[in-house]
């Protein structure tokens, strides 16, 4: 009888009979069933079968298993000895890991509490650095893909202002003035580049650009000019290409007469004596087209214009186009983003605010931002005695404002025609001397804060507990005010030498900046140290946005260098609040969260400057990206405007990668004195939109 061959193996003869083969198979099957029964009975939640199975897989051969030909295999064969060695090696490795983990555990719990604290702090620092590095890597990795798709915004975004008048905001159905407030909706980011209008032209150099602007640069029509107030209408001339302001002309004396009248009502000889009376900073509410501030600028006063958002951009946009300080601000339901005791004078000439509404809270807000001894100037037909006597409703409204101002401890200095001037008290004891129940109460420390970032209006008087309560008449006269004395610096926790040292550093920095602001910086052979400065005009800038102003040292250095510029000093809400210090030095500024859009129209600044801002923002919980920040900078910057960013080297490298997608001309400058920091100089090109 022929013997069968094993399938797949030819030419091999099987030794032993078929019955032996069947007996061997039955024996293996019986042993396997016994093992399965024992295994099933051992299964429990705490069974140790899993690690054993990891070391001895189920498909591993038994002690007397069969070979691949179906025959019983010898356990002492070289192949089985190799498998046994591998199993022992795995078991030894597992044992070593268990011993190591046990030793590490006992070593950890034996560490003292102080050592654990150091290790935890070190771990936190490593964790923060890791998050920062991952963010930088993410920005760099995303830049190549995202910035390739950076496109220009549609034409309807020419005057786009985020957080204002969005379709999402209008859908909320807000009223009672809240529709004019900022409503920044999280997650609503439009990362596209805002193009200027088709006929946009680079503004004329200051001071010519103060009185003549290109009509195509702003969204205002001749009809809007004609429908404006009589004073504003007489001060403007509109033709096909230009809007001219005649405030500087000797043939027109409207603004000059008006400011002269205010000075006389205060008790001064003329408006040139405002500085001597302690007036340096003015907040102009509903400023029209900025002509009042333009005139006061020649008297060394700086006027910040605030007005509601308008789709036409007629007030704030036009004022900024003239090179004058302005920002969108609504005095309706929220506090202004200025600390208490910020301005020397508040001015409102037909500003459209009903001061008798909201139970006087609007007047309380005026009192909050006004310095002790400061002035509130209000020009309105409501204050004209000959007018309101004929209308009982107007008379009632005027009486409310007059009595409420008295309860705020304001002194009415004078009333002429339609203008009234009040003076805020410089004595805190005036509030305690009021009759019980008359006037609003004083704010507690909980409600009286120096960082009122768009908080709801308060019904209490703020600033009375501040150490900054210093009457304007007792402060140094400008420009000496910018150099605070020892006692004033102590209010902010600064040593007497800190501001002078900061000023010296910024003087040198400004000199270096100005030598870099030349097209040569973008050539193959940049300007070398020792070369002559760029040809005139040296004052190629008019307004600067300092995104992280610190003490206001950049502002101070620009003025001391003789640059005819004004600086919007922005103090980020994510860092220390030095805005009270900046305002007390006689500069203007505002609190702002840079993960939100800045409250202004596109193309409003000649230069954007930021020192240490990227480091500051990367240390916070990230609600926005560096791309969001740089897209907002592009929106704020005028064509051919400059960007200067000074920060840590790795952040500058990340920022430099983003500028490619923004289409900026950029150059990184090494800092000789500090290899860990770099300087990024950029210029925004002038991209023209094709006319339809």
C-alpha cells in the first residue's frame, strides 16, 4: 500500500504509518481542549492572562507541538532553543521595566516638598516653551499654505471696520444707542487684504495734508457736506478731486473766534494761554471733521476726536485723513476705554448727545475721564436762554443738566450764546459737603478701576480714591509735564531713574529707525552706518500707532527729535496698564485687546510700531493667531506705510515668513547688542484697485 505524501512537499517520503499520524492529531486536539477549558475558567476581571499571553502568544508551539509537516517536533532542536531564548529575553526585559518603574516611584515619593516644587516649576517652564515653540512651528507651517491663498477683499470692504455694523450685529436687534457700540463676535475673522478705492491717492505731506485731502480717499459725498452743520459747511470746499479746509486761512476766523471765546469764558486772555492754565489734552466728542483740534494743534494742544461709527466714514475717517488724532468711540451705553482722570478738557459742540438721558450717567462718564480742575465745554441750542424759554421741554432738559452738573461738584464758569463752560472740582471734600441724597454716590474700590475696557456705564462718581488726583493747575506746564517728578513716578511704582533711562534708550532707537526708513533698506546694498540720512523731507510720517507703548517713550523721543508727529499710544489689555502714566505725561492713548479689531477705519496710520508685543501675546492663552494680528495691521496701514517690529529672534523669523503672503517688502535687521532679538522693517506697497 502506497503511503500518502504531505501536500506542498514533493519528493519526501513520510516515515511512520497513517494511524500514528491520526493518534498524534487526536492527542494534540485533546490537550488543546483541556487548555481551553482551564483558560476559560480562569478568566476574571483580575486575571493575569493578558501579560502571560503577551510573553507567550497563543500561536506559540506547545512543549510537544507538531512541526509544519504535522509531525511531533523535538523541543531541543535549534529552532525551539532560539524561540525559548527570545521568550526569556522578553521576560527579562519586562522584569527590568517593572523594577525600574518601582524604583522611580519610590525615588519620587522620597523627594522633599521643596524639590518637587522646583521640578514642577521647571516642568511648567518647559511646557510653556513647548507650547510657544509649537505655536511658532504651526504659524510657519500654515503660512505657506494659508498665505498663498491670501486674497484681496471684495470692493464692499474698502471702508470695512470689524466689530461695527456687521450683519450679525444688526441681527441682534439692538436699540437705545447700543447699536453704535462695539460688538466683536468671536470667531468672525476675515483674513483678506483691504484694497483702497479705485481713485485713491497718497495723502499730501503734513502740514499741507491737514487742510487739503483727496476726496476719493474718504467715503463722503457733496450732499453729506451740505447737510452738515453751518459751521462745518462754511469751513469746507468740495470740488471734483479735493476737499479743502479753510481753518488756517486769515480770511476765515470761525474756529479761531470760537476757541478765543472759550478761553475768555475760562478767564484766559486767548487760546494761547490754554497751556498755562494746565490744558494739554482735549477729548472732542462728536468732533465733526476735526477743525477744532486742528486749530488747537498750533497751540501745542493735542485733541483726540471720538465719534460714532458711520457707514460713510464722514467724521473719524475724514479727521484721520487730515492727519489728526481720532478713533471710533460711542458714549451711549459703555464706558470709554480710558482710565479715570485722563483729559484736561472735554469738548462737545452739537455732538448729538442727550446729556439729560440715562439718569445722568453720560455726565458721570464725562466726570470720570476729566482730570481734577478740568473743563467741560458744551455748545448746543439747548443752552441758549432765548431758545429754551420758548420751549418748556427744552427748558426742563436744560435745568436737569445744570442741576446734575452742580451735584457733580462742577462749577459753571460762564454761559455765552450757545456755549457753557463748567470746571470740575479739584477738592475731594466737595463730595462729602453735598446735602444728603443729592447727586450720585462715590464709587467703591470694586467699581473704580483703572482699566475700564468697554464696561457698562456706572452710576457712581469714579476717580476720587485715585492717587493720581492732582489738579491740572498744580501739574507742570507742557512740555515739562512729560518729565514726571519723583513724587509722581512713585504713584506708578517707578524709580526716579527709570523714565530718564527709558528716554535715553528711545532717543538712540529713534535715530536708528529714521536712518532705516528709506527705500535703500530693500535694495541689495542697504544703508550702512555712517552714510548720510535720507534726503528731505525727514518728516515722512504724520501719525504713528504704537501697539505696545510701555511708558510712552517712543512718543517722547519722536517729539524731542523734532518730528511733527502724533502717536496713538496703545496699551494692550494683556499686559501691565501704563496708560494712566502715558496720559499724565500729556500724550494720548487707549486700552485695547489686540485679538479684536482696532476701532478705526482702514488706511489711517503712516506707521505701525510694536516692541515686545509678540512676546506679550504669545504668553497669553491664544484666542487669535499672528496672521490675524498682521492682517489687522495691514488694514490700519496706509499704502506705502511702514511697520517696525522689535522682538525675540524666533518670533521675528515667524513674522518674516508671514509678510510674504501679505505682499509686504520686508527686511530683518540683526541687533548687534543683543543676539536674541531682531528688528523687522516692512513697507506696505500701493496696490491699486481697477476702476469699474
